[in-house]
C-alpha cells in the first residue's frame, strides 16, 4: 500500500497556524486482485471519516514493465481502450458518508498479468476557517492486478556467494515473504525482506550465511514453502 501526502495549503498568521482542518479518507482495501475463476470486477468502499465535506478523485494508470528498470506509469483515458474501467472517477462525500468505486476489466484475460495503480485522493475544497488554517489531504495509490486465465508459476533461484537472485519467469506476480535464514540449526536466525516480484522481474539480495534460505511465496491466496 502506498499512502501519500498529496496536497497542503496554509493561511499563516505570524508564521503560526491557529487551527487545523481535519479530513480523513478511509478505503476498504488497497489491493484489487482479479484472479481467474472470479468476477472481473471489484468494489472499493471510500469512507469520509472526517468532519468536512470531501471531494475525491480516482486516477487510474497502467504500470508498464512493473518492477523493472524500465517501469513506466501510463495514464488510463476515460475511454474503455486501456482495458480498465474505474467508475465513478469523482465523488463528493459528506462527513461519515460511504460510497463505492468500481474497478473492472472487460474482454478476455491477458496472456500475462497487467498491472495498474489507481490513485484515490481527496482534492482541495474551500478553506472556511476565519483564522489561519492548514488543510492536509492524504490519498492512497491502490494496486490492481489483472491475472491471466492460466497462471504459470515459474520462480527461479540462483545463489552466488552471499547473494540470492530470484527471477519470475511466469506470467503473474508473486508475493515473496516470511523469509528467514539461520547460521545453524535454530541458531542465530535472521529475518529476510519481503518482495512482490512481477512477471519478468529480477530481485537480488545479500544473505548473511551460506545455509539454506526459507521463504514463502503466494499467488493470490495460494501459498507454498520454498527453500533455496
């Protein structure tokens, strides 16, 4: 999940702030995983947990070359040509109000996973405080995965000295997590970092010992143990 400070504005008196306008946006989920065998649509509930009216926009982009050195973010137009529908793209939420944004794809599933980000963020409304005020708006960069109809699990590992290199030669991303390595049987065990590895992605990390490395990997809710 990416939670980002998106906008701030201040009316200052003597370089101090007399009041802070409170606005808080809450999402029901920040990852939409459109797995095979499930509907090609899912809803994100957006909740205004603040005490002011909130104006929200949803801005989708496709992530080309996700997780590689050539990763590029390409804005998705309002038409259906980009393969992803996000509706509505603009919301007005009263304090305490909840509404949904639908994320959907259409047509046949891709041969290889398509990756999108949908920035769901408040935008500035009027500042009504009579004295100086600060309004801070925080948004979320939600992840959308459109999975292929047939998932190919092909994760390759190479060890050289104190490095482990993982290559995803499959057609869908994998979550690599719960990594650990011990100096000996149950002795001096270390926790290793997590990673989402997209199709075609390569991840190299340093490891402390020459002993076996244990990880879990998952595609959706299906997880398996791996030893490298």
